[in-house]
């Protein structure tokens, strides 16, 4: 193609050669909701919930505690662990499906709270894959020159959008926030992302009714509904190949990993993926779901923080992370742990 006949040529975007995660941080709300408490709302048992999901308890935010409040706590921890000032943050990507305002996004409010203005700030809606989408975007932004440091936050207050009396979802979801700071690096710290979508299956996990129906048809509060078995099958059969493709694209094998950090959807899904990936038994696997439940966009950074804090995964080690959920959408990449 010939050059456009403008008066001059444009400066190309100029970023860092490589990017990596500099620090992570998490926030878990104070209130622990046990399986026993969940069983006061649904006909179930602690034994059934543990056996079918691996969940023992989850955290719920206080009624007045917002998505932005939780995001702020996690972001401050991530910034401190990265040694980065809020003023150095050029962009904030906030992944959530439970910020209760259609507009504006939560990210600009978070930027203001942190003192990170005038950072670019926007929300993304990629459900349980939101964090891995955010890491991919941040990697591209740092290398593309649109920001030096990018704050990626996954945060959910799913308790606001869960029907307590729905046997299929009441025991699964929890609240929380996790964050990561992505910035320039001397080495490749974020491998190629393998991601995609299958919108034909959009109804398998979905807000039950659109807001317009709430206005026009006086329907119940539109909590999140889920066809559990369909999601289960999709996750078990379709996500292991995505995780394998992320390994292949990064040029590493399962043996090279120091940690496997899948979305904390269900312990049985995690176990099935381990089997399909033929993950060697000595590689630590995130099992944060037991005490955190499924926190959607927050689950991977929360699990990462726990593994690093408890010494289960080494700083500087290689971790395979994969998020998948409503859409249906997914994203996976191998990262160097901060
Ligand atoms: C939700 C989930 C745990 C349900 O487990 P399941 O084995 O598929 O359960 P089913 O819906 O097939 O129901 C099996 C039986 O348990 C019963 N059951 C369903 N929910 C129950 C509950 N909360 N407590 C006790 N029994 C329950 C059903 O009535 C059924 O009984 P029956 O065999 O007598 O008919 C499972 O489908 C799942 O984890 N799906 C994926 C969810 C997920 O990860 N979502 C997030 C993705 S991001």
C-alpha cells in the first residue's frame, strides 16, 4: 500500500519491548458465609456443596460495601507490592459484571479514589475471564505505548446478583477483589493470550432478564441464572485445549510450570482440567475456591495472591492462568509471577 498523501507521517506508537506483572493484591470482605448458612436458604447440605463444588465457605461484602470500595483495597495492595505510585498509572482496566451502575464505569471512580487521575479508566465485561482479558490488554498497552503502567482489577459483588433461593447458584458465588500492576520489563513476563468466545451459548450463564424488562414488565430482580451442567461440560471439555494452546504459544510445557491458576469455578472442573492437561502432580494448583467461592473476575488474582503469600508458588515462577465464563468467553496466558 502506498503512503497516505498527508502533509507528514505519523509518529508510530512506542512502548516497552516487554511487559510483566509487577505486583498483585487482593481484598476479601470480612463476612464469612458458611455452607450451613447457605442451607438456611436452599434445600441442600454442607456435604453436598463440598462434594459437588469443593466450596466450604465464601465471603460476602457488607451491604454498604461497593465494588469500588473493594477494588480500592485490592488496588492499593497491588500498587504497594509493585512499588508503584498511583500517579505512575497510565490506565486502569476494571473487569466486573456486578457494578450496579449501567454508567458511568467503576474504573474512573477508582482512579479518582487512588489519586491516579487523569489515567485512562474503563470497565470491561468478560465475566470470569475478565481478569485474563485485562492482563492481555494491559500487556498490549504497555508494549504498544499507550500506558507505562496499567492497573488491572477484577472485582465482584455477586451477592447482589445472586438469588439466595436458587439451588443452582446460591452456594457458588462470593464477593471480593483482586488487582495486578502491569508495566515495562526486560524480559517477556506475559505470554501470548489464547482467547475467544461462543456467543451461541450466551444463555447458559446470564442475568435472567434485561433491565428494560424490569422497567416494562415488573419482573423480579434479575439475578444471574446458570445452566450448571452445560457450563460444567463446556468448561471441562473445551477449556483444557485452550490452556494447552496457551502453553504451546508461550513455548513452555506443563512440566515447566511453577503454578496452575485456573478460574475458581468449581473444584471438580479444576480437577478435570489437571487430568486433561496431564499436569505433573508436583505442580501447585490454586484451590482458593474452598474458602472464597467463585468470585468471577476476582478469582484468579485472589488465588494468585494467596499462593504467593503462603509460599505455594514462587515469586518469579511461571504460572498458567485461564479464565472462562458468561458469554461464553475465555482467555488464557502463561505469566511470570511478580
Ligand atoms: C452447579 C453444579 C455444582 C451442580 O452440580 P450437578 O452435579 O450438575 O447437579 P445437577 O443439576 O445435575 O443435579 C444433580 C442432583 O443434585 C440435586 N441438586 C441440585 N442442586 C442442589 C443443591 N444445591 N443441593 C443439593 N442437591 C442439589 C438435583 O436436584 C439433582 O437431584 P436428582 O439427581 O435427584 O434429580 C454443577 O453443575 C457445576 O458446578 N456447574 C458449573 C458451574 C460453574 O462452574 N459456574 C461458573 C462458571 S464461570
